[in-house]
């Protein structure tokens, strides 16, 4: 799955829009709202409902932070326990174990 180039949300397979610029840069959009904001020249870090704004202001929810940690751990080969510095029981809860 890809991420929206403007808001940062995950785009489900078979939905959204792909825009290829003349220079070859590929932009993925989850909705026309995101596409129109890019056309208007707005920046995600200044738009309150985007993931980038929430990260910058420290308002990202605990669930979203946990998902980001999991994605980073999967990509780098590290375990969730190593990445977040969690105990064994807490890491099992993140993985969905008992």
C-alpha cells in the first residue's frame, strides 16, 4: 500500500489517484481534497488535518505512533522490542500475542 503524498494516510489498494508530473515525480492522492490542496500550493506541515502537522505539533495519537514504530521496525529488520525499548510482555501485546 502507498501513502498519500499530501496527508500521509495509507491508501487502500484499488482506490485513490496517481499523478505523474512532467519531471517524472509520482504523487499519490487518497482523495480530491488532497489533490486540490497540492494544486493550491498548500504545505502539509501547515495544514491541521495532515499527519505531518500532527507529528510536528506532537499531537499524533498513540496508535499512530505505534503503527509508525512497527513500520520502521519491519523496514529496518529490527524487532519492535529493540526499536521502542519495550519489555517482552509489552512487545507481545504490540504484535498481537497473548
